[in-house]
C-alpha cells in the first residue's frame, strides 16, 4: 500500500472512531470520589474494603480519607490493607490534634481531584452490590443536574450483619434543643416511592452529588457537630442545589450502641475542650443565617 492509500485509510478510520465517540460508544466510565473522615475507627478499613468489593467498576473509585488516630492505642485500625492502595489517598493526623468531624471532612475533601461524582460517607458503612452504578442511576432519576442524594441509611452491625428489613427515610427537623441547635431526624417511610423525592435537609453520613459541588460549596472546617447538617443544607439551598431522598436502599450505616462488638471512639469522648469548639460553631451558624447577633 502506497503512502496516499495509507493516509486515506487513516482518515476513514479516524472518521469512524469520531462517529462512535459522538454516539457514546466510547464513553468514559464516570469516576467517583469517596470522601471519608475517620476518628479512631477500626471499621474504616473494612468500609474501604467493602466499597471496592461491592463496586461494579472498582477501577473508577477514588477514596480520600482524613484519619485521626492515637498511634499508641489504635493498632486495630490498621489490620486490613486496602485492596486498591493506589486509589486511596490519606491525610493522617494524631487524634489529639483533631478539631472535629467538620474539620476532618474538610481535610478529606481537599483530596478531591476532579472526579465526576462525590460520595461523602462516614467511616462505618456497608454497600449494596453494584452501588456505584446504582447511585449514578438514582441520581439521574432525579432529572435534575443540581440534585444531591442524601438520607440516613439503614443500619448494619459489624462485621457484616445488615438490617434484614431496611426502610427508606426522609430528613425532617427535630425540635430545637436547650441551646437552640437545629438537628435533623430520619423519618421512615411506610411506602416505596417510584423515584427520588424532593427534600430540604441532609444527612452528612451519606451524600452523593456531582463533583462540582466541592468547588461551589466547599466544606466548612470551622463547624463542630450540631450545626453541621443544617448549615450545609442552608448553603446548598442558597447556591441553587436541590436535595433529594433516594427511592432505593444503596448503603448501610453502623449506629453505635453500647455493648456492640466494634465500638468506635467519638471526638468529644477524648477532647475535654469540645464545648469550646461547639460554641464557636454555634456562633458561626448564627452569623450565617442571621439567627442571633454574635
């Protein structure tokens, strides 16, 4: 074949490839960034293992973890190696230096690198099989390019006992507490919706959205705990994002109970000054929403 014939063949092949790309035959698998804040939690390593094992496309998952550990007491947090270590990035700090969950979530979010979607979870979770495809399909079912999927997931008990009768729920508000804090609550549904439902309030232990949310509404490291979810819900609303609650079970959460086989530590159990951090966060929230003069 002479040079002109080779060039003509190349042009034909290039045109065919471009056509297939335009038809979506060569679409790239969307990537998902999983953001985790882990405070002295031995479950985190098993959460990472489970999310990779249950994913339809584990190669598209990227994980960012802010780990907060006591180097002399937390050996149990490091018994299971990550199955895809090159796809996991970590920022590890001493538990004594941690400033709380929102600070840690902010650190973990700094590891985001332009992935198509972001999934924010707690460090103690289990997943359904094919959760990555299922979450993307659930998000698309919202029919809203600025949708955020969120809810309190049903429970599991370590190591892998899932709630046998999981129920969907929606987020509503509890009455304010004595300090005036506004907290959410998950209300179980007695029916199965046909599609994701519009909501207003969020659960930070499960939040799935397009990755650009990270740039538009970055995590606030100066909050502590009680103001986390209501503050973020308000900021999402004012930035034009819409909350939806999923119509299918997608993952499970470990809710700590006394006497459970794998107890986790809590920041305020170790930090005597947590009230100071909470009060600063409370003033910050009041300033944000104009609730009180600070």
